[in-house]
């Protein structure tokens, strides 16, 4: 890939990157996504009374995320998008996983029965993205820039909410929103922004790592960071279906529906990744990347279920890191995968990262998640918006942000509706898809799109 085409990238998608800058870049992706990977198993485990197995759930989540990320970056035999696509535990399955686990407990099942059922159902549900990945061409009318851009922007807005909560100290913190927490996050953010604007590539490559390190030092000086040891286990050997395999069709149906909805989010993330990496998003090569990326998502979910971890999805966080560091080289994905695998099989490494103060992480992720929103807006506005487009985008944002801001809006609907429409991205994305299918296109817009298609492809 030419230097001219990658004027704002230090390393293009197919450019080899030396080991040391590759490691620094990969570490920043891991730091940006670590909390997102371990939070779902913590929530599900605490709610279903799986405390005894919590270390296992966390380790296997990291291991499965590493394997999935490695698959995405290599694109072997059509599996993977061939980009930096960090895999992580999906938040979308929280509701259905907790509901399914409660049902098993209500039938007199033990903790092992709960996990055997959940992981068995998740294993079968992983076939959904695998099958859908074979039909990307017929679905290309659904995955338009208006829809994928709206989904990406809504994902970023949702992530910003998480970032602000962490910046304030965490939802359950007694000193939530204290000036000390705000100051730690602001200081971390300031360092990252300052280094990201530097012309020196080493400062850009290490901006997140240096910012978080200085934030931890500052937190320790003000008594906000207390190192609590490395845990009791130094190595954790994985096993296949460690809790057994059970299946129930009543639990499977909502999980399969959520798997279908997650494909929409994955398409949005993959589209943003292509755009940031200076790859076209309207040709056969792009659809091939989508096909490989969604297929890898399904295989990653299948591997997670076999190891005893919850379903994976493509994270949006890494798109912000790519924009900040200017490193789009897919070979960094291999380093990310290896780091996550090591964190999974050697728990002390993950324990160290898990203890990073939340205000520091909140400040560090704020700029990354903001870049995700910007990437979505960029996709939406790559062509002039017609009245039809404005209506679709406006209602997608209205419904998406509405359910995000007022979850009680869905309180009296059936639980399956709440699970499917409970997040901004899924609700807004589904609304955009329906409107895109039922609102007729303007003839002038179709003609303009045909005339500008070649020029748009060249400009990207």
C-alpha cells in the first residue's frame, strides 16, 4: 500500500511492522478492551452465583478472545477479515444468559448445570453467524452506509457512557464523581491526547500505555491504587466443555435471535475498520472481508463455548486505537491475540491489568470511544444525505438513544423484546433496517449514486 494513500497512517493494512512498535500498539488495544472482556463474565457470574468459577470464566474469556483476534487478523482459508479486529465477550448476551441460567436454577440445577446449559446453547447458536456469513451478497442492500454508519455511531455513544461511568470511579463507587476521580481521568486523557498529537511515531505508538502508566502512578500517590497481589494460580490449563454439554430449545431461541442482531453490530465495526484502514467499502473485496469477519465471529463464539466462556463479538474499541496511533497493520492483530492468550493461561498478568483504577481507564478510553462515533458519522456523510436518509438516520438515533437513556420504555414489553431492543445499537440498527426497506428511494438519489460510484471508490 502506498505511502501517499496512507498519509495519516504510520503503517498500512498490509505493511509489516517491527516487533517492538507492534507490541506497544497491541498492548494499547488490549488495555482499551480488557475491561470489556472481563466485565460480562463478572456480571453473569455474580448474578447466577458462580463465584467459585469466576477465575475460570475470566481466564477462558481472555483465552477465547485471543484466539478469535488471531483468526481475524490472519484470514486463512477465508476465515477472518484480515484486519485488526479485536474479539471480546459480548454484552448483548447478558440478558438472555442470566434469564437462561435462572431458569436452570429454578429447575433445581447446580452451578455446573447452569454453565453446561449456557455453553451448550451458545455453541449451537454460534452456527447463526457462520451460516449468515455465507449469504453476505444477498444482504448487501441491508448493510448500506446509512445503516452501518448509524450503528457504529450508536455503539460509540453507548461506549462513551461506559467510559464516563468508569471515569467517575465505577457505578458502585462510594466516591462516584469525586474531584479526585475526575482529576485522575482528566490527567490520563491529557497525556494521551498530547502524545497522540506528537510527530514522533514512538510517542504516538506508546500514547495509551504511557498515559495509563502515569495515571496509575498518580492514583497510587493519592491513595486510589492499592496493589492486591497476583492471585493463587500461576497457570490455568484449558479444557473442552469442562462443565459438560446440555441443550434446551426454549433457551436457544432468544440466544439465536441475539446472535442474529449481533451480526449487524459486527458489520458496522468491520465497515469502520475498513474505512479507518483506507480500504474501500463498496466493492467485492469489502464484502469478502465482511464474509470472513462474520465467519470468524461465529467460530470464535464456538471456541468460547467449548472452553467455558461466553460468546464473543468484534469490539469497536480498537477502531479508536487505530485512529489514535495511525497503525492499521493487520499483523498487530497477531500480537494482540498472543497477549490475550497469555493473559488467559497465566492469570497473574490479567490480575495486574484488572487492578488498573477505573478513573484512569475511563479517561483513557474516552478519546477512543469518541473516535468510534466520529467514524460512524464519517460513513453516514460520505455522500450527501437526502430527505429519506435524514429521516432514517434521525429515527435510528431517536429510538436508539431513547432506549439507552430511558430503559423503562421497554419495561412492559415481553422479555425477548427487551433483550433484542435494549441497546442503542441494536434498537437503532433494526429501526434503520426496517425504514430502509419500506421507504421508497428517491429517483434522483439513485441516479446520483450510480454516477458517483466510481469516483467514490477512487476517493476511498
